[in-house]
């Protein structure tokens, strides 16, 4: 379990972007992090990863507080990995295999184990064919997968991802979603920042919405059906929930399939009543 409690975080010369934010990522959790541009989602992810030291508050993993000294950060980052929105910022080696091997090599693992981790990670993400590809020759979607591979190769128990589906075409979004599902199925806890409320509703178990420097967290369908909360966060309701309200279906469908089933049931019921 990864938690943050009462975080206050700011950048020099600016007002706090987080002002008492608390969040919990349960063991094997799948949480979508939402909010308006500039609300503090990325800052929160950086605090959780140890990359940004909050002014006040604490981050803890399994109840153990993160200490920002060298040993504490090294230990934290073996378990918690952050993948940035701009994947190019995390790619710096000559080719993909070298880039993915960088983290495990820094752990001091034997060369054979590092090679095995790289091979297994590339296979899991379906990018074995990119192993020898120069990182500067990758497409946008390939960059995102390569950056994610570098984090996955560290075998973390927690992955923090900043907009992993942003800028991808529908097929790319489906591929990234399948990768996240495989990671979650393997026991990894996932906290994913996104602006896509429809994707969040269909994918996550819980939502965490950043508003005015704090975080509201709860079951994803419940939070994304809170009109006042969404308005304060400058978010629009997912179309499935909006349609269900307009049709008076009385339930909270999370996917297209859920919505279709509800409508079919509603039509059948009304035909029988008529």
C-alpha cells in the first residue's frame, strides 16, 4: 500500500499546488487520478515517487515513511516507479534494450539476470522487435512503451503513470490498456493520471480527483457521478453515466456493453408493461 497524507507542495516562488492532499493506493489497486490542467496531478505523482519533496505531510509505503536521504530514496524506487507523460524525457540510451537495462544494472544485478529482465519485459509489453531500435527513431507510441519498459524492468510493486494514453490513437490506447491490465494481473498496483473520464470509468476501480490542492477519492462510478465535484474539478461526466441519467435508467453503467445491456433491459421491461 502506498499512501500520502496531508501533503503540501509548491515550487519556489509560487503558491502551494497541493495544500493538504491525501491519497491511498491499495495493494494491487487500480486508481485513476483526474483533475484539471495545472491542478497538481503530476506534482502528486512526483511526491509519491520521491522525486519531489513536499513541504509538509508524508508519503509511506506499507506504513513506513519515505525518508528523502540517499538510502531511503533508493529503497523506495526499487518498489515505486514513475513513468512521465513525455516519454522522451526518460529515454537516453542508444537503443531500447540498453535503456531498459539501465535500472536493473544500477541495482547491481548479475548480467544474466539483467538480460533476462530486459527480455521478459520487452516480451510482456510486446516490443521485442524494438530491442535494437535507436531510441531517437521511435514513434510517439513506441516511446511510451519503451519508457514504461524501463520502469517495469525494475520489478516494482507500484507503478505511477502520468497520462500513458495521451496522444495515442484508438488502437494505441487499446494496446496500452491491455499492457496495464497485464501488469495489474501480475500483482502491480497502478495509479494512472488521465484526463479521459470515459477511460477512467471503464478501467479503474477507484478514482482520485484533485481539486483546490486536495484529493477526493472513492469508487470510480460514484465519484464520476458526482456532478458538483466534477464541476469544481472542471471535468465533464462520462457519456455512459450522462446517458443513463437522461434515460432514467437508475444505474451507473461503466462501459458501452453495460449501457447497451441496461437499454435492452429497459426496452424489454417497457414492452412487457405496455
